[in-house]
C-alpha cells in the first residue's frame, strides 16, 4: 500500500528514497555520539562534512568575538541533521550540486553594518558529487577561510537560507520544527485562503506548497533584512513567480494577497527578497508521515521528537535484512538452498565432489547446475544491485559493502559483471572530489578536464527539476 501511494506522488516517492539511503542510521549514531561528547569536528567527519575553516585564523581576521560566536554555532551544529535537510534534486534525491547555503550571519561592526560574514555549507559541482560530501567554511564577500579548490557559486544562495531556519541544523532550536513546519496544526486546518490560492494558481494540494506558513515566514524574512512590511517573491518553479504582499500596517496575521509575477526567462532576478525554499514547501517528513509512507522510527531522532512529541524511539533501531537466511533455488526438480558458509556463498544441498565436477563443467563452457548459476548471477548482477547502487550514489560506501557482504559473504571474490563495474566506478569517481578539493580538475568544460571515472549523470549543475520541500 505504501509503494502504491508513493508511486502516485513522484515528490513523496523521491523523498522516501532519500530518507532510506541519504543519511543512514549508522551515520546519525556516530555523529550524535561525537557531538554529545563535545567533539564537533569528529561529528562533522562522521557525517562526511569537511571543515574548511580555522578558528584561530578567524580570530586574527575578524576578531575574537566573532570567532567565539562561530565556535558556539559549530558546537550546536548537528551535521547529520544538516545533511538530512539540505536541498536535493530529482529523481535520485541527491544533494543539489554547486550550492552555497548560509547557516548563520555575523556582523563584525554591529547589526547596522551592511557587511556580513556567513558560516556557509557547500555542495560540490555535479561532476565531483561522488561521496555526497559537504564542506563548511566562512564567506565574507572577499574570501573563504581556508577554502580549498574553486567553487562554481561561492556566494550564498538567497533561495536557500538556513540562517533563517536554524532549527534545521541547530540542536538547541530543533524543537521549533514542529511549529515552523505546521505539524502543530491538523492536516485539514489550513485556512480557506490557502485552498483558494492553490486552486486559483493551478497548484494542486499534493504539490506541497506551505501556503498557510507564507505570511509568518515572509514577516521573519523582512525583519531579518531590516525591511518594513511589503512584498516578498515566492518561487514555485523554473518559470513561475508570485508576489506575497503583507499588510502595510505590520499585522501579518491576516491572509496574504497573491498575484502572479510574469518572468521573461528562467532565473530572472527580482529586486525584492525571496521566500526561502524551506518556507515555500511543506516539510517532506511531515508529508511522508501524514501519507503513511514512513514511521517515526525512520526519521532523524531530532525530527521525530519535534514532529511526534510523544514518540519513544525504538532501542533496536530499524530492522534490516538477515543475510544468513538461506535462499531457495529450483534445481533439477527440487528446491535447494544456497547460503553463506565461512563467509562465502555456496550451495548447501550438494556434496563437494558434485560441486567440483559442476565447476569444472562450467570452466569447459558447459552449463552448470542451477544452484551454481544462481550463485554466479548473484556475483555478477544480483537482484539487490539497485540497493547497492543507491547506497553508492548517496555516498554510503559502508552501507553498499554491507549489502554486498550480506549477499555474497565477506570472503567473496567479485566476478566480472554489473556489480563489480558499479563498485569500481564508484571508487574511481571518489577521486573526482579529491581533485575538486585540491583545484586540480574542473577548470575547463572539455572532456580533458573530466576526472578519472567521471560518469555523466542525468541532472545538470543547474537542475531544472529540483526536489520541492
């Protein structure tokens, strides 16, 4: 039933895949343990986040007070929670490439000073996305502290502003997610204006627009920008913009007035502030919960405690597949078993002499018995190949190897085939991120600048089909 519901909504189906593979429980457990122990750098390493800033250098450049504020924010940072909430692109739900997101803004000369220093999170460009790593650094409009390698878009993107949504990465404010996401309201408690807006604009409810939160979020945005109540742009797609008009008397409790803004081309700039992406769409975890596609135990613990306050986390964690259970194979008119023995996948219902004879027959280009054919197929092109590929795409090498070992055993030698090709390609593509970090690749558009193992993907550096929150 869950799969049918997910297939009926491509957005939820994509987010369901993200929640299954993008932030594995082992990463959350390791990062949380290190963060609770006070090791914020270790927590970042566990969540595959590279820290490209030096607090001593920050103190020399921007002063000890600003460095202390950065250090305090780093201690509050849950890097696994940040990865959980970062923007993603369809259809695989990978991190949106080439993005710089502001996590916090600091004003060294005071709030009235227009110059700000940003703590930012960055994702690599699409050609260097293997490993799905994230980097943390500072950006002040002039330089990045200890920055490594070129980045296609070093300036913070105004559509993705987590400095206005600190509850998506700050452990001390994670509880705000319940109110900011609208989880404290019943699904049918949306104002009539929200339904009218979605109908008039041709936006179906399943599209996931958080219309009931737009007024409050726009007020927060304008206040952070130091602007009076006015207009805020809302981006609903590549070629659709709206203008959200707040009451001029400063009372944002009334329903906003909306009108469509005509845009001549994709990416057309608007002079007014842009409502952040996290405020435009319904939180995907909330949508998955209400659709019955996910359980609270499948969420990040901080997200589950905010969305389901009375939830008690299961101590055993999510159930996994038991690789020790023998599999059945139709072999010569009977059901035989194949399973792991001493870390290797072998037939269980054939004696060693028969197995050696059949292996010799296969070596002489003969047709071996079905049990050996099933084992050979599992080594070359197993049914779980899509699962292994998903782990690799999301940078979860440990999860991919665990899936392979659960299928073939830790002592297996991979044979030529699709499984081995995927693992070898993933290993080569990991080199691309290292070359990007050191600045040794990616300066030119031609094939000569592509790193070893580069495999063009079906989404672009500026994906048209980003996953809506």
